[in-house]
C-alpha cells in the first residue's frame, strides 16, 4: 500500500499500523492525523476514494464524518451561551415557543446536548423526502412527545440532535445552522470542514462502502436486531424515520444539505485541528470547556441499548468497556461517527486525534480500527 503524507519518526509504529489496516481488512481508503500541543506529528492517507477503485485518496479528500459533526454543533451552541444568546439551563421554548408542546416546556439546552431530553426519535412515520426538509423535521420535533420524562435517563439522539440544536442555533444566531456552525467551530481555525457542501467540492468526497463479513460486536448486533424486529421501538424510529436516514450518505442532496448531527464533511486533519483548537482555548474558554467535558450521564442508553457516558455534545471515555474507550487516557473526550470516523482529545497529553474512512464498519460505539491506531499512538508517547 502506497501511504502518503508525513510522520514524525517517533511515530513510525503508527505509520506501520495504518498500513496494516489495508493488509488485514477490506479497507478502501482512510486518513489519520495526530497533533501534540498543536503540532502535527502524523498526517497520513492512503487507498482509494471511489467505488470503482480508480481514484486515489488525495491530501484534500473529504469524508462524511457522520456523528463526529455533533461536537462542532455543540461548540457553536456553547459559544452562543458565552455570548448570552443561549442559556444552558433555561427552557428551549424561550427561544423556540412552538417547542413547548406535548410536555416539553421545561426541556433545556443542557438536556438536549447530553441526550437527556427524551427526543431521539419521532413516532409519526415520515416520508423519505422529509429528511431534506428542515421545516418539516423541526415542526415534527416541536410537536413530538418525549419518550421518557426529560432528565430521568438518556438516549442517544442520533439524528434528531441536528434539527433540535440546529434550530436553536438558527434562532439565536440569525444565520442558517450550517453557516453558523462552520463559521464558529471551523472557519475561524482554518479547518477544511463543511456542513452543507458546495457542489464544487463534490469531486473531493470519498464514496462510502460497507465492510463485508463483519457483523460487529454484541452491542452492534443487539441494536441491529432491535431496529429490524421492533419497527415501532424507539431505536428503530431513531434510525429509520425518515426511512432515508441510513441510505443517503452518497447522495448529492445529502451532501448539499446541512444536518448538524450527521452530515458534516471533513478529513482527519480537520478533526485533529478542531480538538487541538479546543485544548488551546481557541474555541471555548476554560470554564466552558470544563463544563462541556464533565460527565452529565452514565448508564444504559435507551436508544443504543448499551452503556454510554455523555458530556455536552461529546462522549467520555469508559476505560472498563472494551468498545467504549478511546484507548489513551481517562480524561479523553470526543465523538465517533457511524462507520468508523472519530475525533477526540486527551487533555493530559495535549493530544488531538482524527481518523476517517470510507469503508464503514458496523460498530455502535468505537470502531476497533481507530482504537488500535490510538493505542499505538499512546505507546509511542510512552
């Protein structure tokens, strides 16, 4: 495998482990970036970007980052908190009056950010085209009834998070959600991150394929079974309503829209750069970063049917759970994306890590490919 890019000689083992991905799995294309104290020590890419195996992965290839997007969105919301335009513990309905319907009058921004609001899914079946209609989705969520008493448990809002937070940001900032989030959480740091991709950038986007003959771990299999066998369940509605959620990743209409939970496009460099900026205080002050990264909930996730640990807009490490640890340190925080992309930071080591792939694995929490690379990075650090 022809691996392109740069690595500090201290991290030669990371380059070797990255190359092994292509030898030991059906990996098509991928990239990894590691920064220490803001300095890039690993920036590698390899493989193919298209489905036919004709287009080589380039330095500026973009990937659908899926839920890695959520932390960019959370940071934009927290910046609005810092500016006094949003409040963590005030009712969402203060900014979005229609949202108060059906027992949601007390739900707060903090509950939305930490998946405790009880709104991971919509009960009413929606048509496939609703996915691309912002007003239809926000109207449906404003009318929705919480699936549990807000604040009494948590359940991952895999895609509704984007409309819920995006609508709040739109109303508080005055800009469209994608524009506001990119301007606040990416453009100010010079990151190649997009939420609502321009048509001129379509040619840079890697085509998504699914890994074959890998059915994931027990958590993944449990969720897959629930979404298939219990179509009216919370989990099934969260991932299958609208029914186009899981099948749109390669469509231009998906790439063109702004869905602040799931369709940010970027690369490993933009993920590592984002987490470096957080560690360096360039996006949030110390107090807000501490609030963002402290534990808000831990336990059985009503959507994912496994144990999760959330802060505000990011996941926290679970060192004792094999498929839920970043693999570097107990204070690590970040966010995985469906299929294997991940970005995270370890404050103890001033480490920022980004990994992206167009070969989607089936894992619910952390993908073992990224975990292995992170563990090699840790060993290189000693």
